[in-house]
């Protein structure tokens, strides 16, 4: 049975091999001034309200200030750049 598993291609592809740990986790650097390090997220799939069905979410990591901008999921990259 063991020789069958060792020679069977599907069993060999699914086998995981132990690896060395990746190393210590490093913290992200803390920003010193506002709006130099931001987090941007585009939330889609929302029900339509006043013609909008998506949200552009922008958050500053330093001040934790948030800008929530209503938009549509059909907005292209140029439109998102204008919203930003």
C-alpha cells in the first residue's frame, strides 16, 4: 500500500512538506504625519440608494480619519481618481 501511495501522482501533489518558519513578523512603520499612509477600499454589491450602489472608503492610518464617498460599481479608474 505504501509503495502505491508513493508512486501515485495525485497523492504526491497533495502532500505538504514541512518548511522552516518564515521568520519574525515585522510591524508596519507608524506614520509621522497625516495622510501620508492611507487605506483605500471599494465596497460593492450594496443595494441602490439615490443612484449609488458602491462606496469608496478612504482611511488615514495616522489620525484614523475616514472619508466615505458614495459611487457606483460601474465607475472606472479615471472616475475613482477624480473621486479621490
